[in-house]
C-alpha cells in the first residue's frame, strides 16, 4: 500500500493532487505544528500576474497544532476572497460549474482553519475524481519527529511504500526507511500548461482552482498525461 503524508493546505497547487492520485492512502497531518507557507493561503491569477488568497489566523496560535488554529474572523476575508475569485475567474470556461459551491462556502462561518482546509480538500478530490482514502494523523496517535514520525505513520496504516515530494531529499533519512523495510519513492512532477485568462506566458503552480476554472473536469487527466512517463523516482 502506498501512502502520502502531508500538512493540510488551502486549495494547493496541482502537483499536490497528482501526488494524492498516486497513493492508496493520504494521512493529513492535523496534529503537527502549523506551517505558515501554504496552510492558510494559495496563489491565484490576476490581471497583473498572481496574487495571494490568504485566510487570517489568530496569530497567538501560529505555533499550535493545525487542528486547533483559529481563523481571525474580525476581518472581511471571505468577501475579499469572493471578490478576487469572481474578478479573476468569472469569465473562465468552467467557472459556472463551481460558482454555487464557492458562494455557499463563503457564506458559512468557519472558526477552525483545519475544518475549512479539510472540507475544501475533500471537495476538490471529489471534483478531480480522486478516490484516495484520507486519514487524520491524530486518529493514529503516532509519536516521533521528522523521518521517524513518517516511518511510524507508515507502520500504523500498514503502508509498504511512502511517496515523498522531491523536496524530501533535503531532509528525509532514507536509511531509516530501508531499515524498517518501507520503500521510499519520490514523486516526479512537472507543471502542466493550459490556457489562462490573463497570462500570455503560462504561470505554473497556481492554486488548483486556476486549473479547475480553466480546464474543468479534465484537470486531473491533463496532469496525469503530462506526468505519465515516470511518476516516481526510486532510491
């Protein structure tokens, strides 16, 4: 069984979903420290390149576990998101297919960042027809740090293969996987170009929203076709 283990993110880039599509199980790290890079923000296209969609958080919790980080609802972030999404994508080919979902999403009161990320992750996987099982890491009650924690998660779910992003080469202890008889493979992924509304030169690695609004239900197949020759690099 192949497993992916990853921090929650807010509408991450297409490569994230390519990796999920390669796995049988996705363990989402809801009980590790919040990571400010992409957990509460994502990049979308605008008339002048790309911009951030950012969810404000309670800054006193920036070192807390993901599952307890609260959204700062004292700001009008939901209206800001909707305005930017409609402005950037209102005239894209497939925006109408998703419009009602986003209008409803931003009408709801969201208190915990993880709840919003988990909801949008599951919905995006549904749109992309990714059937990978999702398990919250907190349900496994695993211990350990860094690579040892990853190994312990693999053992807990019965995985014999761990799929790492290529960035894992910078910090993963490969020998620890070998010693525990778990196969370690690195995802190989290159951005898939597609028509974008404003950009003459393709902007890679924007939010999956950009691809969905422009390509629609063919998004995952487009990603797979562009990365079909070799999806893994084995050590």
